[in-house]
């Protein structure tokens, strides 16, 4: 294997870019809309959120697994003339990576302001869980080493990594179930969340087994939705409506060795975060102790835990303790996925966790708290169900994006 | 072109995909082979077009003993494809081959995937699933799909000493 290289980048872009607008559609199971209509809806919402006219957006990027509508259609519908666009193949962890590439495109002088969107009918068209048409697709070439074993959905693919963590470190089902419990509590304060009901550890452990170690409630919800964020230079960011979320650092699609079959390179319970941490922390100029809230991708309960551990929020092997300690709960030291995340709010391949952190940094999370006559949220910081989900004094956030155990992305933002 | 129907899936290896044609062809002969680098001498799995350790593109197909230890597994209780549903729960095993284990670095091994199977290559019944976990000693068997195409599978090695309690997920579901 090639020796590890120093991937830390020059720090001259730290704090120089910002997210100025965020937007999404409703999260449904059965949108009855095309991904074109959904994408247009989310991008328009992000533009309205920023207060940016179409004439000031000139870049667009998206990612998909050939289950979306490309940028030119969305831009055309909204009267946006593009100086740059790129639609890439990719799922989870593409969001942070594309924000980094958007910064690169602007820095290269290719455009000024980029919308990044993800539009998907993950329930009613291309089932993200791998059921439906995806399960009947012909299997060729390299996939013959995996799919014929009934080993092709995300849960099936990741299960050996999750199992090995339990074996290596004594992680228990009860500990991991707490990820779902806490995210469900957060979702109960999110009017947008698809699942708002608060759940218990027993609810998770008594739900039916999908693939050990994943019960039904260890798995995220499949939904139809689109999501969008708008990236521009920090010095332009203050021309728009909301407090910008300034980007301290990004890491994009960082990989373990041999991700064609990452199990070859152990420890298999170690994930890409092990490598990401050496890029993201020095580039951001902060450490785990500085992070006020996290958005750790929760395609599965285990996904959040493995990442938080390998990024250094706790010692290696203590992820089970970390996620069950309550530290991730609203009101405690470092809340995770305050929107309810993929497990409860909706599945967007990572975008909704970025949107949530942007709103948290603004201090304007869209919970059930009342608004004043200026339409500003008056947060109560009462985290019981149907109430507040604003993190007090949220200054620095981190997103921990996941494609699979071997690949991930990250972004650190600060309040502008 | 090696192809065949297996549990409702159409499996195909293109003739131009020489590495996979050769790999599955050896499997069809029930004679497991891996690529051995002609430069550094390391074996690799899955088949590929160069050596991940020294970038050499030359290799020789080399017979490898199909024996090893379960490194980890997934156990599917809610199958997705109809023809797997009637066989659920089924296990997806990641097996450390004895050959080249801990090389070239301590955390590396040739980790060959396969289902837990009966000795004739069919998916294992629940009473067999219950016996297998991390640490179980396995031997390779094959599921024949079509001409020039068989899949490696794993069955309990009847001749090996088995751990008293291979590690299994602590919660049973429907008795497994
Ligand atoms: Zn070599």
C-alpha cells in the first residue's frame, strides 16, 4: 500500500467562503412530483432564504445515482444563466465534497455563486434501501463478487463493519439504539420531520431485524425530497438576508485503502473518519472540543457512532459510550443531528444535516417556538416534545458525511 | 461469455474482463485461484488489474487453499430478492484466508466474501446459521451458476477445531 501522505492543505481559504442560503421541499413518501419539480422548489427556497436574485446565481452543482434531474433543467426553469455547472455521480458524503468543489470553481474564477442541490424520489422512484427495481437489475463484472450473495443494499454492505465494532470493543445494541432515541427526540421538535414520534431503546430493539445488527429502527427513513445550499465568497455573503455560515474547512470523499473491497484493509471497524480527521482539524484550526454541534450522517445508528469515534470526539472503541451518554442530546454538551437527521427527518444523502447546521449557527432553527413581530424566532430552549430545538450559543458546527465505511466527507462551519 | 441465472439475478462477465473471467473460471473448476504478483509475490483479492502494493501489472494465477476464519459477518433476516426471502436468515461472511493473513501489514488479510452454505453450495438452513460466528473455521465450497461461472461459498470446516463459542450478535431474532 502506498504510504500515507500529508493531505493537509494550505489554510488560505479558511473562513473565506460561506453558505448564504438553504432550502428544501417537504419530506414525503410519495411526492407525486418529478425530481425536476422538487429540485426547482428547493433551489427557489434557498434563493428566497438568501434573498438572492436569479441574476446573481451563476453556478450549479448536483449529485445523484442517475436518479435526479441535471442542473441545466433546474437553472433553466428558474431563469438562472450559468457560468458553471457540474452534475456528478455520487450519494452520501457528496454534499460536503461538492461544497468544496464549488469553492474551487469560484476560486478559479469560473463563477461567483454556486447552488448545490440534491433532488431525489428516494421512496417513490429509486428506493434508497435497494428494494424495487434496483433489486432486479442485472449483475455484471465486479459486482459478481458481492450482489449474488444477497449483499448489495447499504445495510447489507455495512453490516460486517458494524458487527466487527461490537466484537472488537464490546459495543452493545442498547448503546447504539440511543442514537435513534436521541434523534427521535430532536425530530419531535422539528415540524418538517417525517417521523416525529419519540422512541425508546426498547422500541428500537423490539423492531424487526433487517440485517444483524440493524433493526428496522436502526435504519433511516426513505423519503422523496430535494435540498439546496448556496455558496459564495465570505465578503459577498453579507449582502444577503441572513447571517452567513462561514466555512472553516472541508474534506471531500476521503477514502480508506482499497475501497473496491475495503474489508481487505483492517481494522474493518475503522472508517474513513480516521483519515479525515488529519485533514479537517488542522485545516479548520479547531478541534473536537471546539465543536458545539455535530451532524454525523445517520443512514444507520451505527454510522453516526463510528464516525464520531474516528474523528476523535471520543477514544477509539468508546463510541458506544459516547452515543449512549446523552452528550448528543439537545441541551447537553454537543447535540448531534438536531433535525432528527436521516433516521427521522428524511433521507437526503447528507444535505439536510448541512441545512440544519446553517440554521443552528444563525440561531434561527425552524422549530415550534413563537416568532416576534419581525418574524424572528423567540427560542424557549425547552426541549420537551413539540417545542424548541435551538442549540444555545451555537458557534461552530461540524458535518460528518458518509458514503460507506471506506469513504466520507466533512465540513466545519462557524457563525458569521 | 460466462453468464447464468442465479437466485433471480442475471450474472454476466464480459469476455473483455479477463481477470474476472479467469477468476470465476477457476471457481467453476472448484479450484480456487488468486492473482499473485510477479514482482512482490503478494496475492490479492478481489481480482484486479495491478498489484495494490507495488503497482506491477503482471501476475500469475495461483492455487490458494480455501480455508480460513470468519472475520465478521452480516445476517440478513429481511431479504430483498424473492429467492433470498425463502432462505432467510442467511449469512454474508467475510473470511480471513489462512494464506497471507497479517501480510503485508498486521491488519491486512485476504478477506474473501461468501454466504454461509451447505457443503453442496446451497444457502445454509437456520440450524447451521446458529452455529457460525466470528472465529468459526470455514472451508470454501462453490455454487455453480453457469458455464465458466461458479461462486465461492463458505461452509463449516468439519475437520477443523471450532471455537467453543464463536462470537455472535447477542440478540436472537426468530430463534436465530
Ligand atoms: Zn506486487
